[in-house]
C-alpha cells in the first residue's frame, strides 16, 4: 500500500462498503457502488490504451460520472487533468496540447467543441461523453480491483484557473498533496496524520459519517481535494451539479449537511441572502450545519458579519492556501473584527513570510508567503516557471507562488493578495482585496472587483467595478466619500464603473481579463477629478 489517492479511497471502501459515499443531484452511490463503477471505467480506459502516467482530461460540470472518472484515473496510476467547462475552442485547444492528453472525458453537451478541437491533440486515443456512452463504457469493464501496487511518488496535476494568464498545471506527488490539502493533516493544529490508515480509524471511532457539501465545481482544485478528503474520511460527499443558493439550502435540509466549503463572497453572499429569504417554505432548516469554510477568494468582513448574524451557532473559517503551496493557514472568521486588509490566520507547518531579500519577515513587515516541506514538484511542461516558483532558505526548498502577506505581532499572518494583481500607484502598493472588502461593506454594494489601470503620472491608478444590490440606485460620488473613512486616500478608486454583474470565473474568483476589457469598452460612471488629494 502507498499514500495514494486510490489506496486511501479503497481503505474507506473496505471499511464502510454500505455507507453512502456521494450524492450528486439524483445520483446516489454507496462506497461499494462507487468502487465498482470506478473499477469498471478504469478497465475500460486501460483497454483504450490509458496507463500509468498518462494524462486524462476531465471536462464538465459536477456529476457522478465526473467523480467516477477522477477515481478511475487514479486507480490506473494515470493523471486526471481538470479542464474548465466554460472554455471556448482556443482555450480547449491550448489545454489539449499543453496537458498532453491521452484521453478526454466530457459532458455530452460539449461534444461538438471536443470534436472540433480534438485534432489539436495527436496523442488523444479516446474521448467519452458522460451519458449513454459513459454508461456503456462502465458496463463493458471488469469490476475487479486488480490494478497492482501504486506509488506515493505518482503525480497528481491541478491546473490553475488562469485568471492572470494561461492556466498552468501544478504537479504534486500523491503523498504531498494529501499531506497539504486532502486530509493528511489536522488543519486546526497543523499536526500531520500518523499514517494512511488514520482516517479510517477516526471514522470507526466516530458516531457516524458527516455529510460535507463542496459548493465549488470540481474543475477547481479546492473542490477536488474537498471531495477526496471527505471520501478518505469515510464521510458522505454531497456535490451540486450547478451552483444555486436555494437548491443548496434544500440539500442542507434533506441530507443534514454539517460542513460547507465555499469560495469567498462569490458564493457566501448569495447563499446567506437566499437563507434569509427563507425560500418557498419561508424558512430553511440549517440546524445541522456546524462549520462553513471559505477558501480561494476574498471572504469580506461585511459578508462574514452577515453570515454570523444569520447563523449564530455556526463556526466560519478562513482557509488560506493556493494550488502551488497547499494549505498555509486557517483562522476564525469573527464577526465585527477590525479589518486588517485580508484574512488573518494561524500559519500552517513550514510556512514563512519572506522579505525581498529572501529572509523571514519580522512582525509588522510584509513579504511573500512561502511554504516548505510537502510542496509540489513544479509546473508541468514549464521549467522556467518552475525555477521561479521555488526559493532556497537555509538549505530548504520553499514554494513562493506570489501571494503577499504581513506578519502580525501575535504571530498570525494577514493575507494581502496576489502580487501580480497588486496596484502600484505613485509608488504605493494597493492590494485589490482590501479595497474590495471596504467597497462591499457599503449597504448598497453587492459585489465589486478592483484592478489597476495605466496612468501617465502615477504609473497605475486604482479602478473599481461595482455591482449594486438589486433595486439600489447607488450614489457613486457618495461611495467614494464613504471609503475615505475606511481606507487610505491613495487606495480609493479613481475611476468607478457601475455594472449589472461582476465577471467571475466558474470557481468564483475575479475575472481580471473581463474587468480590463469592460473598463476599456465602457465609460466610467464616476471619475475622481482631484487626483492629487488624499
């Protein structure tokens, strides 16, 4: 046995074969049923020429078939590759080429796009559409678990969202990604689990399975490891085919969900507003929910306060990390907390903030968030970016993907944002997340995204795109005045665009490409005529 995703899943199957493993829409699979279907599809893929180390694209919305594909690919010691179902032809062609796919499993509705672009992947041996074709493939395969031993060194790849450029494939050893993201560490204490059997031991000692709901699409790395973490722990993973706030609360009621994992405000705000509306019955029963964890995007203080007021018995947590580092810290999202510019967390193991000289930053200083120990191998097919990702500190290798953080006097770290999105205006650094947090605290603002735009004198100027709440006629000049009591003058947006909806990726992160195109194509709703003040 090895610390490998397929082995960890099979441990859970052997311990609790009749326990419910996944619920996705109408689909229900016990651990034994999920195991059999994954085995069958793995044998089908093997018959199509997929073997150890081969890359299999997973291209679709959340479904039982998508989950079975991830498991089947891991069982073969092959590598699943997540592909955003929103991609157009050129984006899919890039992924087919960059990832070097041997096979592709996709939603049936995406078949015309796959057929049009498959010629760009000469190594592609098989494509399977989820639906009748997928079911026929499953039926044709053997249910036997006879795949041979695996290695903890086998590779798992997660492609980043590509919000600031083309997606990059981050390569992890199975053991390392388990230790940092998929449940091989106690996230509250930072203590690693003693071995691969500990999740099953804990499950046997508990009073029964927990039902965990991962809200994000499985094309998101956080959703993948959330799903796997639930399965390795012998819990029930509830997955929504599509994000719908009211459907989610109905699922919470029906399945007695205890843990929710969301992607920042993009999911938390519509969820809490749907909860307060009560839905068709006038009230949702969320009494089973004990914890909500946000990761991957800004969880603003205003939305935290709304969540805490609506669900006073629930613990809200900020989990900080990235595809390139894994888990780097966790903090309690307290209502009414003073803003620090981003989430403040207790750092995880082997986590540092490094100054520009590559040395650990002192309290009060800001720098680059870095993680050592269980870190990825690098970027697939990109040795240059791999070299730039890592830094040596006192003989140890640290991954430094570009997230900025500040060391606080109490030993916590405050995440400031990705350095690549930082706005340099007149020599001052402005982190978009801090300005977005302040904007969202305004009672008339539903959503916002902040970007830097070129400026002949300042280098860049801060700009904001703002989505008002439904029915609100936002006083934009008043919004600027409102910000002056909350953030420094140089951080206040000099241009504001009012838009009906903020562009976000399928994973809830700001779509900076959309934001810059929008500002280029539309006149601003408000312009600060006094750029020298503040």
